[in-house]
C-alpha cells in the first residue's frame, strides 16, 4: 500500500466513478484502475462492487475512507511543514462554507490571506447547512469550515472560533409594496410571495417564524442561493437573506429592508481537533487579525 493508491481510492470515492476520478487527477483510467486493484490485492479484500454501471463501496471500502484521508492529510501536512520554513511560499487550504458566509466574510478573509501569502491556494467547498460544514471538517474532507447558525455553535468534536453575527434582511423589488427605509414587521408580509431556502438554513427558519404569524405564499424553494436575486428582480417574490447579500442586492437594483423583530446568524470558523497544516494555521491567523 502506498499514498498514491490511497489518493486514487479517495478520488474514486469523492467523484463517484473511475472515469471522473482519472480526469480529476489527470491520469489515465487504466493506470488508476490498476492502482485500485493493487490496493485491493494488498488488503486482501474488495473495496468496491459494481451495481449496474455504478461503483458502490463495500463495507471494507467504507472503513478505509477515514484512515486513508488521515494518511493523505498527514503527508500533506509534512510536505507543507517544509514549505513553512520558506515562509509559506506554497501551500493549500480547503474550507467548507455556506453560501451567505462565502459572500461575507469569506471573500474578505481570502483577499487578506492571499495578499499576505501569495503562494497559498484556497479551495472552497460548498455546504448548505451548519451541520454540513461540521460534517465536512470532521470527515477530514476539509481542514476548515465557515458557517452561520441560529445559535452560537457549541460542538466538542471541532474547534470553534466565533466571528460575530449577521442580521437577516428582506430583499424585494422596487416595484413591491414597501417604500425604501421601511422597517418590515411580520404582519406586513401577510399575503406576500416569498422565495425560500431549503429546510435547515437560517433564512428558512426566519420564513418559518413569519409563516407561524401570518399567511404567506412560498412561491419558490431553492438550494441555489445565486438564483434568488434574479428571481426577486424578476418580480417572482421577496426573499429573506443574510445581510452579507445586501451590497450585491443593492448594486443589482433590489431594495434591502430591515426586518423586525431582528433575527441573526451566528458566524464561526471551525477546525478539526487534530494537527492543522501550516496553510490552515496561516488562514486562521489572518482571519483573527481581521478582527472578525
């Protein structure tokens, strides 16, 4: 067994097929397949089985995922530790982030990180709920996570760095019923059409609170946060979004209004409880220096 075989194995797990894994790794499919077969021979057990045209993990394959990620991560950390001596001229950090927090503060943090450490590269993985972010970090798929939750996160399975909070706002078109600078209360939304996120998100929680008070029409439910502003501007309905979207919404021509009573997302950076790579440490240090 070698690290290359483990990388190939994890690529098949993450991409769902040998073809996609080979393309992502820029290797020939026969070479990848041969490496997987060699790994199975070394272990004396099959890691995948075929179900039609799909590859499905066996129980042994499922059991290998965690240790394989740990081995690959430790090797990456060892290599990055050498690079750290050269003042982080190279390095890579992976972070899972929810959509609203990817707008702010993640974009601002990344700008500061890349200005201080131009050699670092950052991979941002999408996650739709706070639990998704925690799961990504705990599984080892990413080293760091950025999330927003209805309550301050308390989870002993990860290291949590609070980053303040974001208020929810109402985003609507200028052709709607509300004038600029209106403070919108729940009862003011009676009979309105709302665009909502999927269950488990903060914006959905606020809409659920509104729905418990007055009758509204949930005209669209979407997992694609980037679709909301075009829908609002197209007159489909209004939306509750974190205030991180406010500058972009105003620039696009939407009206952004305060909601009362105020509701917030509590932001946090999360990291695994094990050793972090130098790149991840650098990312956290810069985030802290931004007074977030």
